[in-house]
């Protein structure tokens, strides 16, 4: 369930604490018919991903949640979605690309999907199918973010501030941030900037103790409030959020400072209401002033840009889902191919045994040559059918024919029935034999 | 024939790369950038082969004809663009730099019919170094002007509070400002060397007119003064912002004149 299907009260009750995700995934394997499991739990969704022998095993997932989170099935009824095979894969890919997020394209979800997979893998709950599924979903998420603008900023005022600062200064590693006012808003915005690795964070507040406290939280340095006009010459980015009733920065204060800055840009982020920086400061050369409305407007524009990218993300998603589905289908050929090879080998060995009885005086060197020749012959005979069977499995059919069924009938491979990869491979281990490589 | 074909291929590839870089400005797409870069490299290879074929067919340096000189000028612009783009991670610069290379190539095509008897003095190494220094410096000035155009564009977008969203795909202000400064810093000594070498050669060409009032000399000396003034104002006076960017754009416009004005002293023939 997610923010689309369930109210926050229910999501809160079903959310897993960080430390519980891995162990719970492991416990989920005890549910009947479940071979692999992973739990994606964020503030907006709790989703269980499982590889199972049959769709009916999904009932066990509901029962597990009921037991594990202490939520009655009745409370959850109507808030679930149950997706199977390609639909489930497509959903995870959409989640990883940020298309299913509350804020379209938000960046955290890809990391959360990666964590979910890692935790399941760490406890051995993810097997070959979930390994392949999550790796493909993470790859799709990365492609969506590098090949389109779906993840390009503007998710909050803090993000917009960082985007704008980057457009002015490029790398922020050499920049100095000056914070005026030690309020919550300035702290939030400064945190976004601090995460980019700015060089120095200076904090000034009328109550110096508050400045010291905020500076320690941001690994910065507190300065006396009276010193801030002097520090404007060193600062590159100024975040202002004081409770002052009038402007605390104006043209007269800035003009001598700008001469000392020698043409370096100065970026003001004024998130105070009423505003701290006089609007005519924006007319000064190399000064960029953004108030709360400006930032909000940029954020809205970025959101519109991201929404326009959905089509391109869907195209990427479609390609990645196709690739995963083809790999998934190719697994169907595994039992047929294994049986076919075994049958060929049995025939070869039987013929060799018969020949040994007929030619008992043949030297061992000659037998070795015969061994190699027969093996090579069988491989040559099998090469094309095997290739065609793999292609047919990946594509669903071959020229409209069910080649796998045909191969079973032609070669009398009655034992080689449809696949159940999770059954054929132990949890947490790669499958053996003719297993296809994950996409 | 082969030289023309290779030059046309280079022209097309540069043009294609410029279009892809422009598309990347419109809607970010890593494939546009990767393909654009590949086209530039392929264009440079074709262009290099074209210049080689030209020299091999004429048994002259590229500077022995207007066609060869303009082709070399275009080649230097495209070649210099590659490290600048890689260093700045700003494919947007190709939107201006590569059409500039195409324009130079187009001018070269328009002069491809000329095949005059070459004065022996044109074949000297010193003349080649003189022309090459000036061409490289002008190519770098052109790239600096491209950076300046993006500076002005980005500056105005940010002053207008980022309306249009494109500001995120333009190179950052500080990055293009520093790049333009470094390009001028590298180009001015080359221009100085080119002018000094030209001054050494001047007496031998005095019969063909006064070299001091020759348009090439005037353009080169004026460009030297413009870029000298830029460096002075930026480093010693602490100027920054759009004023200096306009100076860079004006300087590049001035250097472009050299490819079009007629000269008595800078003739290739007797």
C-alpha cells in the first residue's frame, strides 16, 4: 500500500522501523509458498515483494502483515494493491523512477529501493528473481535521472536554493554561507547547502547563544550579529530569516561591500516575512536576490518541467521492463534445455558403452578421440535448437509457435515442465546449470 | 576532390553536433551530449585528414592559401572547443563554438577557387608560426566570447528569477567567467607573439604598402588593446559581471573582421 491507496494513519501503523526491515523479510520466507522476499518501507509506502510458486501465496503476505504489524486485516481491506508478474515489476520500476512518489521524481526513493534490496540480500531473503528485479529497477531509476530532467531539483525551497546557488557558483565547495537569523527555515535551507560541502558556514543572530547552537549543528562558526555587515564581503550565499520588522540589508549597506568583493557574485536567499533584504538590492550588479515567493515560483516551474518529462521516463521504463520480462521469460527455457542436454548425453553415453563392448581391443587414446568427437557432434547438433529455444522463450513465441511445448513433445521431455525458478534455486544463491544471466 | 569531401564531412559533423548540443539545452538528454561529442571527434578526424590532403595535393603549408588558412582557423576552433567542453562540462558552449567553426569552413569553401602563385616569403617557417599564433589566439578569444555570451544569458535569467527553467542547463556563471578569463590569459601571449613575429617580417613586405595602416595590423593591435584592457580591469580593478562579458564579445567580433577585410601587406601572392 502507498500514499495512493491508504491514509496516513494506516501507513504509520504498517511502516517498518529501519532495523526491522531485514529480519522481517527473512521471516516472510516462512509464509507458505514464498521463496524470496523484500520489504520496501518508507513514509509513503509499505510494499512487500515476493517470489512465490503461485499467486495465491499473496494471501500469506497479508496474514504476515496482520501478525507482524498488529493491524487487523479488516482495517487494511480495500487499501491494498496486489500486482503479479510484469505488473509487479512495472510498479517497482515506476517507484524507483520516482513516478509513483508524492513529489514527482523526488530523489530519496531510489536510495530507499536500493536499501530495501540490500537489506533483503544481506539476510538472504532475496534470491535470483528479486536480485534481477531490484537491480533492473535501480538501473531504470538511474537512467531516468541521468537521461531526463525528472530528478532535476525544485522539490522544496531548500532544493531550489541549492539549484540556484549551483547555477551561480558551479561547485559550492569554495563558497561561504552566511546565515542571518537562527530560525527553523534558515536551518533547513542551510542544511541543504551544507550537504553540498560548502567551505564555511557563518551564523549571526541577535541572541548569540542561538547562533552558537545552530553553528554547532551545522559544523559552522557563530559571529556577533553586529559583525555581519562586515562579513558580507566574504560571504557568497546569504540566507536571511530574521524576525526583524524592517529590512536588515539595504543598498547603502551593500555598496561599499560590493566594491571589496571585486565582482564576485552575491546570492541572497531571503526567506523572512516581512523581508529582510530591501528589494532594490536586486538592481545592484552581481547581486542575485530571491525572496520566498521567487523561490516558490521557481519550485513550481521546476515541478511543471518534471511533469513534462514523464513521457520520456515512461519510454525508458518500458525498455527496462521489456528487458527484464524477456530475461524472466527466458527462464522458462531452462528446464527444457537441461532435459534436452541430459537426454543427448544419455544417448551418447549409451552408444559409447555399446561400442566399447563391440570393440574391446581399441586403445585408450582412440576412445578419448571418440569421446571428444561424439561430444562435439552432440554440441553441434544441439546448438541451433538451443539458441532458437532461448530466443523463443525470451520473445514469448517463435513465429507464433510455442517452441518450448513443441520441443517437449518432439524430444519426449515430459518431465521438463514450466519453470518455477525460485523452487529451482535456493534462497540467496545464484541458480546453476543452464540459468540465464540477469539483465 | 578528396580534400573538399573531407571538409564537407567535417562541416556536416560539426553542424550535427551543434544541433545535438542545442537539443540538450532544450531538453536534457545524455545521449545528445554523448553523440554530439562523438560527432565533434569524428569531424575533427575528417577535418585533419582534409587539411592533410590539401597540403599533400598543393605541396604547401595550409597558410599558403586563403582556403587553407580559413580551414585551419575552423579546425583550431573545433579542436580548442574539446578540452574547454570537457573541463567545464558545458556542452552548451558548442551551440556557439561549432557554428563559428562551420562559418569559417563555409568561408573557406567560398575561397576554394583561388589558386594563385605563392610568394616564396609565405613559405617561411616564421610566417607559419606568425599566422598560427594569431589563429590560435583568435580561436581562444572566440571561445572566450562564447563563454561570455552564456554568462550574459545566465546572468539575465538569474536576475529575472530563473524564469523558463533553462538556467539549470546553462553553464554556471562563475564557471564561464573563470573559463573566459583563463582563455584570454592563454590567448593574449600568443597574440603578442604573433604580432611581434609579424613586426619582424614587416620590412620585407614594406614595398607592398605600409604595414602600420594595414587592416590586419590594425585589427590585431586593437584586439590586443581590448583584451589587455579586459585583463587589466578584471585583475587590477576588480571588475566583473556583464560589462566585461560585453567587452569579450566585442573583442571576438573585432577578430572576425580579419577574415574578411582585404590587405595589401598580408597577400599570399607576389
